[in-house]
C-alpha cells in the first residue's frame, strides 16, 4: 500500500514540476513582451545582465563568465557598443585593459523595461484575480521561494 502511495505522490510531484516549468516559461515570455528588447540576441542580453549585476568587466572576463571564447565575445560587445548600451574605459589598475560597463542610456532602458513588466503584472493580478486569489498567489510565492532559497 505505501509503495503505491509513494508512486502516486512521485507522479503527482513530477506532473506539478512539469506544469510549473511550462507556466513559468509562459509567464517569462509574457513579461518579455511587455518591455521592448529590440533586436538583442540572448548572448547580448546575458552580457548586459552580467554587467548590471557584477559591474564593469573586461572582454576576456565576460567571455569566461559567459562560457565563450574571446573571439566569439568580440562581435557581441561590438554590437552592444554600436547600440550605445555598453562603453569602454581604461582599467585604472591596468591601462592596457579596457573595462566595459553599461551606459546611462542602457541603465535607463533596463529600468524602463522592468517598470513596464512590473506594471503589466500588477495590472494583470488586479484585473484577473480576486483579492482572495491574490492572497493564495502570495502564499504560493512563499512556498515557491522555499524551493529556490538555499
């Protein structure tokens, strides 16, 4: 009896995991639609997020962090610089190196994008869920946080 119950619980957990992955993928796509990412490639977006999170870095450090060869990173950075999203300055500790960082225009663009996504999600929660359902979502978020917090 317990083996059958354990199997049933494992199947339930597997189905729940599959449903969560699909749902979060769809939510991520919907949020992405709310802020114009322009024609940026996934690699370009990843570099921008890394620079935002970790601060200025050299091209070689970015390539290592992204698991790319420096030769592959060069066109990514050239496109970002050409779009006015990234700029370079001499490394104060090693003038032979160039530190790349986000431009002020990029920071504003990122901030505007986050605000658009936040606004869309806030409006969707208010329009589609009752206050009681919003409380249920809040409780579910706390449970989901336990899954990812270490």
